[in-house]
């Protein structure tokens, strides 16, 4: 596992809002900067252990691991936006909003996301052209080896 290779987005794989965020990021990341791993998977668990990150059993944050640093909550979202195609990097201006305000809004959405957007029984699989950007597959869903 090479955490330094690119930017890794760790997300709640059963959260429909988080899945929607990943599906939003993928087509707007034409350079392929971001790779993805579900917080419920072994890859993310190992990476978080190595980075000293602990989260609740019900993850409430998308995490961004970039250059050995871990970004959480609103900072993760805004730094991800900065890495997307135009016009999304412009959202980085919100990094100037005081963190307690940004994170307060983030936490409010995070607490209500299952109620508002629903929850899946399992992680959804990416389209074929994006599979290489995902760092882990459920064992029974791996592409056949050749």
C-alpha cells in the first residue's frame, strides 16, 4: 500500500451522499489525481492505523490523505474541490471561512446524511473505466485475473 502515491479519498461506502460525492469527483478529475477507498474496507483501515486516525464505528467524515497529511470534514471537501477541474477549485475560497463555522455546517449535514440521502446495504461498484482508481475491491467483486 502506497499512501504517498496521489491523493486518497476515504469515504463511507454505505452512505448514499458519500457515494454521490465520489461519483461527482470522478468525472471532474480529468487528471486522475484522486484515488478512493471505502472506510469500511481493509485498505482504509490499514491506512488509518498507519496515519494514527481513529473514527467512530459510523464514519462521519470524508477524509483526504495527501502528501502524508490527513484532512477531515470541511477541509477535506474543500481541498478535494481544489484538485478538480474548473470551476470547482474556486470553492477553495471557503477555506478562509473560520473552521468552526465550516465544520459546524459539515457536521450537521454528516449527522443527517442517512436520513436525508439514505444508506446502501453495501458499497456500490464503480464503472469499469474508473475501477483502477479504487484501491480495494470486495473479495467477491474483483475483476477476473488473467
